[in-house]
């Protein structure tokens, strides 16, 4: 393993904030929020025009049942806004269930109190009942996902990280990252442009080494980062930005080592864990849709159809 060692690049991650979910549930929740987001269209040949500051000040504040998700004049990436809305729906559900004091108030920066995170955990433990997968279901999953449990797979990566930090203009950050992605995919100079861009733009310490992260395994990366770079044969600058909890990444796969496919018996536990996570994610999706269908949402859409919660 190499990497920058800070966790800010998507490798060797150590989340700093209090998390109401287990590691298994957090991975499922991250995947859920990403799946609720609209799929990015093909990258434009030139960056679209920036939103005038006057328009930002006039933009309405997104709310869930009257509770603001951000401050006045603040523009949020749709995925970030959707995640805040999901968290707020769960926080309010915890209050209605008597698990959280009625005077608990969320912050417009997206953070929640320690009491709220604990209450959300209790709420999800109560509402989301996930059965143990059967042997037959585990075998079907294993056969349908041959690359999911490959052992020894490694990738050699370089990246440019555009970190999403408090107060950053996410829209302008995305535009800058997309423009750089297009530029680097068109470059044909043996990687010199990528190294220079990493030194100039990257918010990761690896930028001083041209963005080089060395050889990484799945375990070295944040789950949402690993999903984008492992399990394929793609080499070169990836066609899309990679989204992680740290920001937006322009990623180049320099080389790959395929690894080995273990037998079902060797990975039975991991397969069962993946199925439980998938089932939990589906239950959470339906629960959030149920909450959204009964809520008043302003300025945010989380695809809240009236879908019943599966118990």
C-alpha cells in the first residue's frame, strides 16, 4: 500500500465526524444516496456558464417540513443537498418516535448533534429489519458477481482531489474539476500534464508527487472510491469524476493487477455480509421514500414515491 496516508484522498480513510451507522450500514447509505442522485451526463466540451451571484442570493432555501437544509444564498451540489434531506427526514422521524428531544435543532451546515446521531441509529435499528440471507441466495449472488470478492486485486493510481470543505462553492468546484478532467483526457504527453495539474490543483498531499498514490487495494480506499476504480479493466484517466466523502477526484489508473477469484466456501461470510448490506440499503431506500412521501419538501427531490417499507 502507498497513498498519501491522510485519508483525504479516498485512501486509508478515517472519518472524523460522529457516525450514527455501523461501517456496513454507512457503506450502504453512501451507495443509496449516490443512487438517488441523477446520473451525470457526458462531460461537456466546454464548461457551462457560472451562476451569477445575484441569482444565488435570490435562490430559495431548500427545506424539509419547514426546516432549512442550508443558509440563504448558499448553493449546494444536488447530491449533497439530497444527503442532507435524507438525514433531516430521519432526524425528524426520530423526534416523532420519541427518540430525540423536540428542541433538537439541526445546523444549516449539514451537521447534526450527538443526540441526533444516536437517535437515528436507534430509529434505524428499530425500523429496518434485515433477515439473514439463505445459502441459496448467497450462492446466486456469488455466481452473479464474480469480481466482487477477487483477492489480491491492485491498482496503481494518480489523482487530483478537489476537496469539498465548509464554505466551498461546490458548483464552481465541480466546473473546475470537470474542465480539468476533459483537459487531461485529451492530453497525450506521457502523463506530464496530469502531474503538473496535481501539483497545481490537488488538495491531497500526494499532489507534490504529481498525484501518485502508488499501488492500492480495495481495503486501502473509501468504499465509494473503490467502487469506481476496481472491478474493471479500464486504464488511463477515468471518463467521469469520482465522488467521495472528501470531494471530487480526477483519477488516472496507471496499471492494474487482476488478483485471484476465491471459491464460494472461502468467501461465504463476505457474500452474506454483502447481501445483508444490499437488503438493508433497499429497506432504507423504501423507508426514506415513505418519509419523503409524507413530508413537505421544498427545493429538493429525493425520489420520494409512496413506496411501502419492507419489513
